C-alpha cells in the first residue's frame, strides 16, 4: 500500500534552534519526491520528522501537522513506534546490524519485535525482500554470512531490503547513494523505479542528475545564512524545477551557480 | 648487461643497517661489563641500568649523524618505550616466579581437598578458603552485575538531566571508597539487623558489591557508548520500541565488552582481604552456606597463614604461598574465560 503525505506549516527545532521553518507540501502516493538543497538547509531534519525519528535526538521537537492519509502523526496519543512501522527509513551510511547474518538483518523488523514467524514464511519474506532490493542473486548462497561482509552498495541494498520487509507504506531515503560507487548507485536508482509501484518514496539527494532521473516531483530547500532556519523555496514537477523554475534561487542552484 | 650507475633519487635518506640497534646493545653490554670488572664490583642490576642508558644515548647519536633528527627522535622514543615496557615486566615476572617457585611446595591434592580443621602443623589445605572465595565472589557477581549493567543502561540510554548527573557523581564517589569502609558498612548493616558480632559469607558479598558495582557501571557505560548511534536509529526506524532496541541490538553488539569488563571487575574484588576480615570472619572449617556462620576466603587464608605461624613456620609459609598461587590461577582462569566469551559473542566480522 502506498499513502499520501500532507505537511502543514511545519516548524522543526533542536532545543531552541529552529532548523526548519514553515514547510507545507503534499506528496502523492506511488511517486518519488526528491529533496534538494545546500548542506545544512534542513533536508535530513525535515525528512526525519516524517516518521518521528526527529524526536530521538534529545531536545528535538516539532510544531505543525504531518498527515498520512489524513492521520496526524503528531496528534495526541500517537505512538511513534506504530508510525515508524508504516514509514520506513534508509540512512545515508549503510548500517546493517553487525551481530546478525544477512538473513537475520532482513528479518530484523520481525525478529526484533518478538513476532513469531514460521520458518517457511521467514524464508519467503527474506527472498521477497531481497529480490525487491535487487540483492537476491548476489547473496542467495550466503544468507547466513554476516551482513557487514558485503560491499557498501550491497549493504545499502540490504538496508533497503530490511526496510521493505516490514512492508511500510512510505519509504524515506536520506542520501542513500552518497557513499556508493556509480554502479551501485544505478542499481539503487533502478530499484527505486521498481519500488515506486508500491511505495511512496521520498529521497534526499545532493546529486542533481539523480534527482532529475528518478523523481517525479522535486522540493528545493534553502537557508538565508548560518543560524537561520531552512525553508522550502519551491516545490513542483521535477521537470519544471530543472527547466523553468519560478524562483531565481532554484535556478541558480540547479544550474550549479551556488551550493 | 653492464652495471648502470644508480639513479640519484631526491627521496633517499641515510639509513642505519637493520641490525644496528642489536649490535649497539651488545657492544654497550660488553663495554659496561668490562668497566665494571675492572672497577672490581660487578653488580648485575647496575650493569643492566648503565647499559640501557648507554644504549639509548648511542643509538640516538648514531641515528642523528646518519639518519637525521626526525629518525633519531623516532629511535629515541622507540628505545624509551621499549625500556618502559621491560621495566613494567620486571615486577610482573618477579611476582609470578616467586609465587610459582614457593607455591609449588604444597601444590598437592591434599591442599585442594581438605580444610584446616584440626590441623596444627603439616598437611591441611585451603578447600574451605577456595570454596568460600568462589561462593562469596559468585554472590557478589550475582548482586553487582545486574545492578551495574542496568545502571549503565539507564545512564547511557535514558538518563538526562539532574538524576543522571547525580548517579554519575555517586558512582565516581563509590569508585573511591576504601575497601575497609565497605567492610565496615556491611558489618554495621548486618549488626543492626542481626545484632553485633555477626559474621556471614553473604555480608562479605554485600561489602564486595559496594566495590564491584561502580566498576561494572563504568566499564559497561564505556561499552554502551561505543555502540554507534546509527544502529539504534536503524532499529527504531524499523518500528522497534526502545526497550527492545536496547535488549536486542545495543546489548548484543556490546556484549563482548560488557562480559570482559564484568570479569575484570570480579578479578578486582576477588583478592580483597580487609572487608572479608571484618564481615565474613575467619574459620578453619568448611562452610558451604553463605547465609550462616563465618566463611573463609583465599586472601584471608594467605594472610592468616602468614601472620599466625605455628610451631613449624615453614608449613604455614608454604600454605600461604600455595594459597596465593591458587588465587592468581583463579584470576587467570577468569581472564581466559572472559576472552573466550568475548570471542564467542563479539560481532560477526566480515569474511
Ligand atoms: N543533532 C542535531 N543537533 C542540533 N542541531 C542539528 C542536529 N542535526 C542537525 N542540526 C542542525 O540543523 C540544521 C539542518 O541540518 P540537516 O537537516 O542535517 O541539513 P541537511 O541534511 O540539509 O544537510 C543545520 O544547521 C544543523 O547544524
Ligand atoms: Mg543531511
């Protein structure tokens, strides 16, 4: 299943420091949305508010609304654990669990939650998720080997397999390719194209070509200066952002004149 | 092919032959020994010390002339570090050699199968003390390790603000408690409950716990801090609650270090004498029950054998040394066990 994200006037804080100010946007299901912008403009911070990972940092808090198919993530009584089961996340640096084998890593979402699963169901889930992450053929003979023994690109795809194994509705990716070589990057871009059929995907990227290749819509964030909050400058179809943006700053950024 | 003149390379620098330090060492030793013999009073420690000094100076000067000042400094530091290492080994080897040499005299079956009950001179053994030490230490570990680990988990994973600061402060203070004070505390506690004069194995465990808990807290804290935050976030992002993240991701990742730290803490308290003297008491007889009567321990066995020698002192001294040897062996066994466990539990590495 894939869900719509609506953000209404969101402010994000680290203690007293406002890192992101007044963001409102709507992300459609079954699409890929790219967040671009210079470093420090709050892309990661904003992304992490979409599955309530932001508040894991001491002193961090959020004002505003994030609706997922109409349900407010920040409403009273919302359990962040349930939110995170619906909104998966892939991090910048591949982070497979070092104590677990490849297979256990894929099953982590199930096993860590103490849910029981029959052996055949587990094998099916492992195969399905690894196929979904385009990794099955490379690791099917060594599922019991440690996940940390894979190459960086394979580890990142393992992390994607781990994220989709809990069948979320939305997948957030924070610069998933920035630590990878071009071949692995292409593999992950192809994968996103596939995943788009089932998930709403949001990706932060520093790579303009990547944003224009894979995304349907693009959001450009910017900051006025250090210590200032990041703001959403422009949000439109990727094509529009890259060919005829409305805002001068967007044009400067995508054409490489700054940032 | 005719020989070609070596091409001048701007990156070359002078270099001493590989075995120069060894030859210099040999030379210094011979010279110094010679001088000592000439002067007529060869004392071996003196020769060793002067040789070491001469060696360090000679290697430095040689290197300075041939290799330049950066390499010379490197050689100087290498010599000094090596010397410091050797110096640190001296007491270690000396203690081991003395204990083994003197402890082997009574390292026999009788020593490990009998107590000192009704023994006045020859014979007798330390079974009562070995059992006492093992039981008291086991109880100490059972009390301290859970409390220590849970405290560390609180401090690293949950603790923010005043309470955590206070706990850290208290742990710091506890680390500095003299062991005799821990013993007096346990004695006062048990005397309040059971009346004065009480001596129990478990009271010894309580006293030792005071010494062990802060060590476990500290080492576990360090290990938990080493777990990368990314792993916690990876787990939380999968929709795993925080407590399960701690139990199933953080603890397994740091388990090897926690086990090693806890065993080192055990090694730290297993040789304690003073608190046990006060609260566990002193006895010649077997006692398998932590909760009644006095209980002997190995450090106390060593101490009392030495301090209360009977008609034939040699018998008592032999028993004391064998007791010390046994204690060292127990600590060594614990360390080996710790390494084994650490290897079994450490995160699976690549390949
Ligand atoms: N853990 C944190 N604590 C305090 N400030 C932070 C933290 N993480 C990021 N920030 C600040 O928030 C702002 C946005 O950072 P980030 O979201 O990482 O930017 P981006 O991902 O766009 O490069 C920056 O000014 C950064 O210094
Ligand atoms: Mg970032």
